[in-house]
């Protein structure tokens, strides 16, 4: 009686175990499958927000090369809006974008929304990573890279993002006229802001000299700190991050709260 019962249980248990094992394999395969890259289409010569239309991979070591990152396609995941603002980290973030150009412009520019973000752009072609030709944009204060994309062409790009401060993954796509107009507007805004703070510095310095009230001196120092941070944000002048022999890129996370 009992041997027969054990045999029946074995007959029933074996298919159940095989079924559960197959489900486990299917689950692992689905997890390791390549995440599809959302496609961004620009069909006019106006700007386009990237938002969360990309997949990304966080390199905690900060040492992987583009080829090493591309070989780990199973580690990329679809971005959400909550992923755009990262904490202070020394990790590199690698973004994959798929762009389709249905406009009449062949020169598009990828611009970082956050001014202190550093990024590099690479072209993905036939599974290989290649450097972009003429990607560097001269005479621009904002972080921007030129993406040469012919009308009607679809292309994947790999973007490496890092920052000495908080990493922000928000990007914008503009044509040539748009990126230069944005650069001028930001330059004008920061110029007006610095001019206002400079007027406050002179005014509070005169008040401090005449009244000897330390509160005016503290406000003067507050205005100086804000002017310096504004100049760091627009990277003007070019050597501002090394003023006084200091690496201000490393110090801004400590320096900013005093403003």
C-alpha cells in the first residue's frame, strides 16, 4: 500500500518540479532580456525634451569603458521620471538613446539641463561604439554635444554622465539656432544676476564702512559666494574651476549650502 502511494506521489511530484523549474528559467530569461530603447522622433526644427525616453546603466566603479558597458546590455533598464535626479555619487551613468531625424536639420545638439553635469557622447553602429566627429561645441557655456544625424536617419547613441555634485539625467535636444539662443539667454540671465549681486556688494560695503555693522559684512560675503556659484554654473571664465589653485568642482557640494 505504502510503496504504491510513494510511487504515485513521485509520479505527480516530478512533473510539478519540472514545471516550476521551467517557470524559473523563463523568469530569469525575461530578466536578462535586452530592454527595448524608446525612440525619440524630431519631425520639426524645434527643441525636444528627452525626459525618461532612454535606458540606463549605473557603473558604480566609474571605470568601465564604452565597449565594456555595451557588452552588458542585460544590465540596462528603462528609466522612470524618478531616475532623472540622482544623489551625490561618484558613479558613472550610461544612457542609451535612439533618435530618428525626420526634420530638415542635420545638426542636433544634446544639452544637459543641469549646468554642472559632464557628459560624453558615442555613436553605436553594428554593435560597436565609435566616437562622434566634431562633437565638441566651441564658445558655448552650457554643456552640449553635437549629434550629426542626417534627415531620415535613425541612430543609437551611448551617453556617459558624471558630476562632482548631484548627478542629473535631464537632457534636451536642440537644433543649431536653438542651442545658441539658449546659450545667449542663460548668459544674459546670469549676467543680470551677477550685476544685481555686485550692486548689493558695493551698497553693503559702503554701509559697513559708514556704520561698522557686521551684519552688512556678512551680507557682502553672502553676495560674493552667490556670484562665484553663478560663474561656476556658466563656467566663466574658463579657468574658474581652478581659481586659487583649488578644485572648486570638488568643493561646491560643501560650498553651496553657505549660499
